[in-house]
């Protein structure tokens, strides 16, 4: 009996040692480089993040403005890149006249002087709107950007032509498969080198279509993000990656990252070898809303010499600190 127990303990110890050696970051190569900074919506107005929901009008709970940039505008993107962004995230909606409008909200009523569902308008109509109309930091007593955002909603074509050598993360705001088809037609019209500068994320259905029609584009959806994260936690210790972790974008909350097998270097090497780009977010707290790496304290929680992606809502501050 004692001999059998000895062999069992020895076998368990050998398995544990194998798992450790296969996953410890101490034995992994550190790939040199600088952090890849992703500016969420370019440079944007910040807002009170308390109890946010998907339909919360964030323009009506804007914090006191520190600058005069409005998200998803050409000017805000220019400022984001100038502040150190390697990638700018933008939001798109198809329009009734065959364009893609670059604008965050599903409806127009929160930020603009327009009304109704964004995608049910033509780009000609959307260009007439004041996208700064709804911003207020004092409960509606004053509107500091009202009248200053008229005609500032760009098209995706304008963004790509204005920044021909810059990287973008495009957010598809719907679950409509036809939107994936429309965006695929736009992306397939670009040179292959230009497509390599673009990542797309959004609803499961349009992203599934996009993966099929433009397979070289890196993508992410709720389904793929969950599949990669949970699959990797479940059996990533083997070194085998879930299919959802391959040729994709992976978002990792900073409080989850240390629990991933091989974090940081072995994990990042596995993802890079699979053609996947990793971006670290702010802490996950159980809601659908995610924060970014937006202050020095969060940035300091990243490993020394960290050289992968950082998602931030404060590129003007993090850009100076990270590089």
C-alpha cells in the first residue's frame, strides 16, 4: 500500500512539474518592443461611469471637459495619433445611401440634434447634424459643444483615405449579418497591405460573415472572446490553443491577466505565434462595460517591458507614460 501511494504521489509531482515547466513565464522568451497603444474613440470626452448600461446617454453625464475634442471625428483621430496612439478605435453604422457613418450611438438622440436609429438615415442627412449638441456636464444647464459639431460626422471611406498608413480597430455596432457583408465589400476593395492595418470587432453574426469573406482580417466578437478566454483557462496549460484564439484580437482585463497560463511572456508568445493581437483592458467588474488602462496606477500593474497592446480612453495621458 505504501509503495502504491509513493508512486501515486510521484506521478502527481511529475505531472505538476510538467505543467509548471510548460507554463512558467520564467523560462519563456521575452520578445522586445514597445506597447501598442489603442485609443478608444480617438480622444473623447470622459463621462461618469457609475452604473452604466448599454443604452445610457453618456453625453448627458459628461465630466467637466479638459479639451474640446469630440469622439469619432477626424480631428479627434488626428489628436489621438499625435498623442501616441498606434491604433484608433472607431464605431461604424451602415447608412441608407450605401456609406458607413463613423459614429458611436445606435440612435441619434443622445449626442446630436437628430432623432431615430442611426442606420435608418442617409449619410447626406447625418452630415447636417450637430454631433456636439447633447454634451452637458451640469445636468443640462449648459452645452459647451452645441453648434460646434455640425458636419463633423465622417464616413469610413473618409477616415481611411485621411489616414492611409494608420491602423484602425473598427467596431460593428449591430448583430446584422448583412452589415458584415457590406463591410467585407469595403475591405476587399482595399489593397492587401492596407487590410493588414485593420482589425474588426462587434456582434457575432456580422463578424462570422466578415471572417468568411475577408479571412485575412483579424477579428473579435463576444463569442470569440469568451471562447478564447474560457478555453485558454480550461486547457491552455497544455499549450494547445482554442480555435477562437487564432488569427484574432484578444481583450484581457488586467485583473484576469495574471491568472492566464504563462502570463505574461509565454501567454503573449503563444498568442503572437497564433497570429493574435492581445490588448489589456481595465479591470473586469462583472458588467458589459469595460474600462481602459486610463491612469498611472493601472499602467504600473502591467509587467516590466510589456510590449503588447494597451486599450485606453486617455491616450493623451497614457501615451506620454507608456512610451
